[in-house]
C-alpha cells in the first residue's frame, strides 16, 4: 500500500514558469525568480504536470505557503482549478512577493499530489 501511494504521488510534478503556452510548455522553468525593479510582486505561473492525466479528479487545489526565517510554513492562499480527465497539464498564475514559498497541489480528495519550493528575490 505504501509503495502505491508513493507511486501515485510521483506521477505529478509542479513547475514555476514566467509564462505557459497553450500546449502546456513552461517558459523559463525555474524555482528562483527576480522581481523587476519597479514591482512589489511578480506573477508566476504554477504548472502541474500529471503523466497519467487527471483521471479520477475534476479539480486540483493549489495551496501557497510562505516560508518564515525559521523554516516554518505559514498558509497564504488557496486556488482551485477545474480539470478534465484527458488533460496532462493545468496551471494558474499567482502574484508572489519577495520571499520563500512552498506550493502544494492536492486532488479533490485532499490528497497531496506534489509540492515544490520557490524563492522570489528583488
């Protein structure tokens, strides 16, 4: 059972992009971004790729956590994206401020699909 849960978890991944094309291609895939000098936040796309498509779920939830100086996670925001079974990609944008973040993706059963850290600099 534990093996199958790890296998299901590893089928999904998240990437951070400056933009996402309509075919799901992630432009400037990175986990570190710089704010433009005249900006207080940066719109970054969070793209989820599921190698086996989104069969069995009709929505995914993006949860954003700010990482404090001591490494503690503080819940910041949640966004829901409706998905279709045949899709292999889904994405949303979010206006991040300078700091460290952890983004977690959950399926409609509130099971963790994947997570990844992100850092925004000025």
